[in-house]
C-alpha cells in the first residue's frame, strides 16, 4: 500500500460516523501528584547499589513508631515547577560502602527513573548519607525465589 493510500484510508476512518480524529497528544493532559513522584523516587533509591533496605534502618519495636513519625529511611522530599523537580534525599548506606559512591548511585537512579517514568527533568538531587548499617545474618538481603 502506498503512502498516499494509507493517508486516504486514515482520513476516511477518521471521518467515519461523523467523528473527527484528534491527535492523541491533544486529547488531554497528565498530572502527577507529588506523592506519585515521591514513590517513584523512593523505589529508585531503594534499587540503588549500597542503599540499606528500609527494614534494616529501624528496630522491630521502634519500626512502627519511627514510620508513624516519618523518621524511617529513606526520607524523600520533592519540589517541582512544571517539568523540573528538585529532590532532597536522606539514606542509610550499607557497611563498608563508600558514602560518595552510594550518593552517586542514588543520584543517578533517581534522575533516570524520574526522566523515564514521569518525564521530569531533575534540577538537583541532593543526597545525604545519614546512617551506616551493618546487616546481620538474619537481616541479610532479601533473596528471590526463582
């Protein structure tokens, strides 16, 4: 089928039933809540190399209380203007990782995921390693069952 034929078929299909075809980009808009952006950033942070798992940053008894008070790690704060976003992050690093290396991995993961999943450009991604965690044998990394 020639290019002109395809255009003619698409034009006829668009006029079928008296309905004009509208470009999908012109049909509406997408609004992302700050909470959704924070969840994307949190998932990116926890996937970064050297970041302690969330459950390793609080004690068993204190865990529920810390979570309720907003003291669990990672802590993420986002501020955005249009498609630009600034992210402040506090994380716990695994022992014996380099704090600078962990911060770089977090920064890269958050920037990549926000650009890929939310079409947002990161102006700044500020990362502070506020705790260092040494995992015990029972706290070890989660294992995947294949």
